[in-house]
């Protein structure tokens, strides 16, 4: 398994969950109304937090991101902590890989610099944006 790739795959879900729930993302109970991507991000974070050896560092990185949302350096710091945890724990790699298989169909995952919208839902005439980066919306 490619640890770097797995860490990169989890980040859109985790950052969407952090954006939606802030610091409560680590403790929030299941919310049936929450977006599937955000729920997946919460489940991923809960699985990472079960690993006692890295829990404090990951929770600290999440809290930093909550306090300064969208800071790319803090996103990278969290990703680094996730990579360390994955590199140290093959069982965590298996569990996270299995969780990623449950990703919502049609989930949008982009690389750094991609124009993406995550943590969102579209129904009828309504679009709910959970997190947007580098998006310009104009009325025609």
C-alpha cells in the first residue's frame, strides 16, 4: 500500500468533516442529516484517533486546522501526522483502505491546486456547499 496515496485520499473527506463540524468532529455522534462525504471524514478521523500512539498529535493538528480553516500548511501538517500513523500501523492501513471503499459514488477528489467542491449536496434547484476552494460562481 502506498501510504502517501492513502493519506492524500483521506484528506478531502477529513477536511470536509473538519470544515463542517470544527473541533466537535472528533466527538460528534452520528448525524443522519450530514453529508455522506462528511460522515466518511468523521469515520476516518475516529479510526485514526483509536490509535493511542498518534491520537494527541492528530487531534492537535485537527484543532489547528479548526482554528485556521483552509491554511494549506496546517492541512499539510495534518496529512503528515496521518502518514506517520499509517506508516507505523499496517492494521490502520487496512481499516482506512476499507473505509475509503465506502466513499460515496461520484465523490469528487482532486489533487493540490484542483478546483473542487467537497462536503456538498445537490438536490433539485439547491446546492449546499460544505467547502469550496478556488471556485467562481456567476449568474448567467
